[in-house]
């Protein structure tokens, strides 16, 4: 036997033909995993953002995607007027609103639960 005949025998398929079905099952499983890991959570997040933007009302404290904080003073079906300072109002598209601050308080001021505890000195 020559070296080339040994290589030719080693390269020949030894098993029977399985067809494309053997490769189809892993591909389908990968697609299903991508759907549940990436696509489905992204759609839920988009729906949540849309609901938040639809539920905007006057007096809501909002943050734009550019980081501008303000108070909603007026709305149309496509735009939101946000008061950012005394006498200064900016008009945004509704899609530019990133979040609505909770009604109970501001993110800048910690609540009673979030306030840091002072260092306690243990007495012996």
C-alpha cells in the first residue's frame, strides 16, 4: 500500500448517509433557544416601553433617552412637552422618553428605606 491509498481510505465515509435531517434538528433547537433567550424578552421589553409611553400624563416626571429630566406639561399623539426649568420647555417625540419616575418620590432623594445607616459604635 502506498501513502496516498492509505489517505484515500481514511477520507472515505465509513457510515451510511443520514441525509440533511441529522443537521436540521440541532439548527431547529438553536433557533428555539435564540427565540426564548433573545427575541421573546426583547419583545416584552418593547411592549412595556410602549405601554409606559402611552400612559404618560401631565405632571409626570420623565427622563429622556438623552438624560434630560423634566415635568410633562403638554402632549399630543406624537409629541410630549417637557418643562426642564422655569420658563423653559422642550418638545420631544414620545419615543424619546426613556422612563417615568415614580410618583412617590424622586430618584435623586433617597427614601427612608434607601437612606444609608450611620456607623454604629458598639459599646462594651
